[in-house]
C-alpha cells in the first residue's frame, strides 16, 4: 500500500467515525428530548390546584375513573398541553427553515413580520367584537397577510436575503404600530383581552381548536419535509444550486411559504409567542452539529419541549398567576438575542501566517 492509499484510508476512517458520532448524538438527543417531553406531559396532566397521581391522570385521559378527574384532565389540562406541543413544534420548524434558508442566525418569524401579522389579524377581529373562536382564524389570516406584504415588497430584488430580512423588519414594525394604535383606541373591556392575546398564551384552548390546528400543522410539516432537500441544495450557494438545475428564487419562495404557514398556524393556536423559533435551531445545531436529514424533526421536537416547559413554568413556578406563556419566552428571548447579536458583531482575529 502506498503512502497515498494510506492517507485516503485514514481520511475515510475519520469520515466514517465522524458520521457515526453524529448519528449517535442525534439518536441520544432525540431519545432525551422524547423522555423530557413525556415527563413534562405527565406534570402537565397531574399538577395544579387538584393534584392527581400519574396513574389516575392517565386513566382520566382515556375517560376512566372519577367524573371530576376526567373533567379536569380532558377538558382543561390536556388541551392546553397539546396546544403547547403543536404550537411549539410549528415554531421550531419555522425557525429552523428560516435560519437555514437565509443563512442568518437572527432570522425568525419575529424578524420576518409573521408574528406581527398574526397579532394584527387577531386584534382586528377583537376590535369588531367577533367571537373568541374566530380569533385564531384572524391570526392565521394576519400571518399570511404579512407574508404577502413581504413578498410584494421584496420581489423586485429577486428575493435577495438581505432585502427580505430588512423588509421583514419593516413589515413587523408597521404591523406592531397598527396593533398598538388599535389597542389604544379600544374600549377598556376589549383592550385587556387584546393585550393578553398579543403576548402569546395557550390558556383556554379547546379540543376543536387544538385538533384543527394539529391537523393543519401535520400537513404543513409534511409539505416542509418534501421541500427539505431544496435547503441542502441552497446550502451550496446560488451559483452551484442553479448549475444543478434549481430555480433558487422559486425554491426560496416555496420554503418561505412553508415557514409562514407553520408560524401562522402556531400563532393562531398560541398567539405570537417569541424566542422559541429563534432559539430552537441554535440548540439543535449546538448539540447535533451541522444539519442532517433529521434536523427538521429535532427542531419540531425541541420547540414542543421548550414551549410546554415554558407554559408549566408560568402555571406552577412563578409567584404571579395568570401570566401568558409569551411573558416567559420574551424574558428569555431578550438576553438570548443580545448574545447572538454580540457574537455576530464580534471581530474575527486571524493569526499571522
């Protein structure tokens, strides 16, 4: 065997070990996240003003046991927990797609105007005195409106990344100003309801709302999985992607539409919850390394865990009752955003050759 053959064999061995190590990290992370999710669900079903043993709560969940236990678990605790899971999964996937699509660690539905659109749609319905059951529909419509504005303003640039992000910030700021104006002009009895919703909350969710959002979320996630391979091609750069026959502008538009639908569905169920979509891709990347085919699923799983954990903190660990879950995620998000901005602006020191 020549020295060149030996070098190639060593390189192949190193590559194989790296891939094996990455698969192991992915599997361990997925297993730990699922275990944490099961623990959180158990806590969500058993903890509250009326504490229940885990076995009793699980029996009540399937309709067995004391009628009072069944009412508490099935009508109050379970819908809220499932709503947090569904919304968190959508936010995690949306953040993952946006950050990888724009190659920007600050990209999220908050930056791209989607949460501002959801708030605008929901508050506009509150202003008309519409039924509370229609508010999620207004949030979804508002998120789609923000996406249309984003696409209309940025289309001339060929959907360039920098123009899209700047346009998203402008759309977010404009819609937030419109929401504030409506809230200021509301009657006092409507202003409180509007403000609580715009912070983000899964309180009071019902099974029809949850199942409707969950069904739509499954379809949106399935469409995103089908589009996922285009992300890998776009990672090669526009020139290389175009040489492989991919229309980069169309691919970005499709992926952006998928992220908009995911974020809007999450906002329709839980309101404009911040921080989750921003943080999840960083957590997944930190633990498992560069993106793999499993990264999208891990992002959804991590988002579900993070939002459910935040909601349990709101319910059981804070001294102030009645806070929406968005208050916790926003409190965590502010320092996280500052750290990310500091890391982005930190100069790179190169050693002399």
